[in-house]
């Protein structure tokens, strides 16, 4: 795939990814809908990584289901 085609493809996915990430903020975490939407966002980010080698192409890390905090001072 040429860089021009890759760029156009990723630009066309930008509004969809934005809508999906906004939706994640508005629905209960951990449900079937949340997990499926999160998966699509991660797939879009994965495609960006493959096409242009940049997982942060959309200026933020891929969303995922939040993991519980281990407490203060833990990594």
C-alpha cells in the first residue's frame, strides 16, 4: 500500500474512531458493548501501527478496559 493510500485510509477512520472513543466514555465499563467498541478502537490503532509504524497516530494511546489500581506508589 502506498503512503498516500495509507494516509487517506487512516484519515477516513479518524471520525469513526473519535465517535467510538466518545461512546466509551458514555457507556458502562466492562459490558459487551464496551468491550466490542474498545476492540474496534484497538484494531484501528493496530492498523495505524502497521501502515505507518505509529500506534499513537491518533494522538492518544488506544483505549482499553481500565485495570484496577494497585494503590499508591505501585507501578
